[in-house]
C-alpha cells in the first residue's frame, strides 16, 4: 500500500474529525499532547481552517501546513512539554499561526547545508513565512509565523 501524499484540494475527513475532537484554533487555543503524532493533527486543523473556513488558496494552505508541522516538531522535540497550544488568526491580507509551549528556551535559526536531513525547521519557516518570531511569556513562549494572503 503506497503512502498517500497530503493534498489540500481533497476534502480530508480526518481534518474535519480533528476539528470536532480538538476544537477550533480560531476560537481559542487548542491544547495538543506533545507527541510526534500531534504534528499530523495540527496539519489537519490548519488545512481545514485555511482552505475550507477561510477559503484561501491551495498554495497558502500547503505553506501553512508545512510551517505548522515544523513549529510543532520543534515544540515536541525540544521543550520537554506535555502539552502545547495551537492558535490561528486571520485578518485581511494575513494569516498568523501560533504554537505555545511552556519552555522559555528560544529556538535557534541554524545555517543549513544542501545535504542536511534535519535542522531545517526554522530555515523553512524563515524562507516561506513573510514574518515569524517568538514572544516570551511569563511561563513559556509563543512561536509564530505570518503569511500574506490574497483574500478571495
């Protein structure tokens, strides 16, 4: 059985199920367990919100899905947290995706070589997002990215 490639143009029942099970990250922060499989849940939530609810392009959806996966991967691998939070916002011409975790350790943008197979997370965020950053909180931090959009 061949692995299916994610496609933003196909309605994903798992994305709808994730929204039902975990909640809408546009209404409130959605807590997710800090496990590798939560990256798939975050991707599904971003997919359903960006493509279906906000009606943005497949390209914007694909970029947002990739970037949230990278931020979630960093939160799961590097923070020691049991839970992280996902939040999404949309204003005219922009989307913002936030991943909050309880660690105050700042992520580091490392130089990437052509043959590197890991360590590309923030490099990709830096290349694909129009803006990104980290907001330190009294207990933890929020790592976020923003993408310019052409609202239909």
